[in-house]
C-alpha cells in the first residue's frame, strides 16, 4: 500500500476509529469531539476554514476508501462523522462564553444531537445520502446533518441565554 492510499485510509477511518467492532459512526463522532477540544481555541473563522479543509480532505479520503473497501459508504469510513460533529459544535465558538467552549454539558449535547441527526437523516441529508456518489456522497449527508445540528444547537443556546 502506497503512502497516498495509507493516508486516505487513516483519514477516512478517523485515525482508525472506524475499525471499532460496533457503532463505528459513534466512535467517529467521538473523534470529532476530541478534535474539537484543541480547535476550540482558534478564532471562529479559522475554525471554520479548518473544518472546511477537514471536510475537503475527507471527501478525497472517503472516495479512495470506497475504492479500497470496494463498498459504497463502508461503515469503516467515519471522516464524515468527524466533520459533521465539528460542524454541530461550531456555534459554541460564538454563542457561549470563552470559559464554556469545552463545557461537558455542551459537548455531550452536541454529540447526542449529531448522533440522532446522523442516524435519522432528516430531509436534505437523506436526499444527499441516496443521490450523491463517491466521497462527496459519503461526506455531504453528514455535513448537512451537522449544519442542522449547528442550527439546533444555536437555537438552544440562544433560548437558554434568553431564559426561555
């Protein structure tokens, strides 16, 4: 196996978390939360650019991994969960005090919310899963679930700050 293919598999499997014997998507989401912890110190725009880069790298890696595993959206490919989880947590960077960026309450809330949306695949996420191919198709449904998760997280944070 060449360096490029090895790198693609490392990225696509979320640093190997996709090889978990059960619930590989949940392990991939956990990698997203762990990756969020150091990234939360970045300015919000730099965080978003970094997540966009991870997403783009993930599309390439998922495409390569699908060919390697010879299976569409193989369960070992979890970079889509990593990216979606990071997107769901993004509102924390602008809607909570700096001291709360790594709050266990918000991290668990974002984690559970994303897992529910990733499994449920509401509207546009389900469409993307069914209609897009290759690495783009593998990753985009989770990006959409992450965007929906980010909107819900933002709504909950704003409601809580208003005392609703």
